[in-house]
C-alpha cells in the first residue's frame, strides 16, 4: 500500500494535520473511561508498532459504472468520488480514529451510482504480515439513491500486531447495502476499529460482524438512521479461546420518525477468553414511531470465560417501542448427555451445540453467499 505523500491535495493534507494534532493531544484510553471500563490498555503504546503495508487484496467485477478499488488510487484518479465523503461519517475526535485519519496510507473505496446494482458480492481482504507492525486501513462505501451492493471485508493476521481501522458507510435514500466485516486474528493481535453508517430515507443496511481471535480488540459500530423509513439490521457473532478479548460498542441512533433497527449478537467463549458488549439504542427528540430491538446471547464453554453484556436505552421521544435482552449461560448438560447417548463424544457433542447456537445468526443473513462465507469461518473456528 502507498504511504501519505507531500503530493496529496491540500484538503487532505489539512485534514491529516488536524487529525494528527488531535491524536497527539489525546491519551491512550484508560479503564477510567466508561467506554473502556472492561478493556484495559495498560502498557499498550501504539507508537511502539512500526507501520508496514501488509497485503491488501481486492476482488470483484463491478458493473454499471461502479467504482471499486484502492482508496489511494481512486483518490489520485477520481478525487471527486472521495473528497465530498471522506471524513463526513466518522469524526476524528477519538484517539484511534484520529490516529487513523492522520496515518492511513490506503484502503478501499466502493462507490455505486444512483439506481445501479453492483452485482455479485465485492470483497476486500487485509492481512497483517509483519510481526509487531501497525496497519492503518480506511474504507469508504457510498451508495447513491436507489443503489444496491454487497461488500465483504476481512482482516487477518497470523502474527501479532496492531490494526487501526475506520469504515464509513453512506447509504442514500432508497438504497440497500449488505456489509460484512470479519476479523480473524492471531491471539496477540490488537484491532481497534470505528465503523459508522448513515442511512437515508427508506434505505436499508444489513450489517454482519464476526470476530475470531485477537486481544483487547475493540470495535465501535454506530448506525445513524437519518430519515423516515430507514432500517438497519445488525448481526454479530464471535468465538473466542485462550485469553482472547473482544469488545463491541454498538449504537443504534434513530434521528427521524418511523425508523427500525434490530441488533442481535451471539458469542461463544472458551478457556479464559472475555467478551464485552455495550449496546445503546438512542432515540432523538422527534423520532416518533421508532421500533428498536437489541440482544446479546453468550455461551460459556469454560468456568473461567467471561461475558459482560451492557444494554442501554436513551430515549427522548414518547411514542416508541424499544426493547433489549441479554443472557450469559453454560452448556446445558442434559443436552450434552442426550447427544452423547446418540454416540457422539463429549467434544463432538459440544461442537454440535455450538453450531446450533450460531444457527439463528446465520438465518438472519439474506445473501446465500454471505451466509455460506460466515458459516465457513465459524466452522473453521469451531473445529
């Protein structure tokens, strides 16, 4: 991937300078901050990781004037697709987002013109390849009015390192985006990401997220339903082992009336792994007829594993339906005994239970291609 250069346009150089100043002024978050209370970064210094390009692979054959490819290349060749949108969804007022805005060298741009369907799912894969290195990735997805697309991205590492990711999703009126993000990391890799979407009038976003591996990995996932009729469905799955630690911080913000959001996360934890999920449904003043739901279900395979679900509601309208649920439980021994009585070993029975636990997550996914991709990733993790 390319590096930031002095030949960048003035608007981007100015944005980088401002982000760099913000980044340097902010400390690394501590668990004295509510959002980081259960994810301790003591001893972590992002400056201790040397930037390295890694490997970015982009696959897909978009049609109908769709622009899809390297963000750095698109910036050079078609700046009119980048300048109006970059930085318009994710602000740089947080330590890691500011660091990304200052240092990203490349990433992915997907731009779908009005009324166009992008065709088969488009894919991007970023691999951290140098031990102890840092990767700064920027992703910008823009769907104009009535457009449709499926975009799958995967972040992987076979060696320990540090990834800093910012993803901006803009779904215009009447458009539909299916967006999938999967992280499959070395147990000692850290990934800090900010993913934020704005969804327009009568537009829809299906958002699927999966995490397998990593330590002190934290993802901010924010959906802003900006206009009447907007809908967002967020589906999450994580499977952790060893001392892996994943922290999801989700927000469903309803900024307009007659909007709908539905979030469901399910996780399986073994050994001494830990998962944190903090979910907020926010209903702004005047966003009447909001219909919002969120749930987090956790299955513990070890007495030393921990799951911490923290649901929350912030409601400033009086005609809404907002509900949430969360559970943490062990494997049902009777269910395990039943499967073992049918000839399965204990390990085989437990794997069958885990697969069944994730089945409702897979059923929420509309695209068969996406469903099969996630099922394969989970199956590889389950063993």
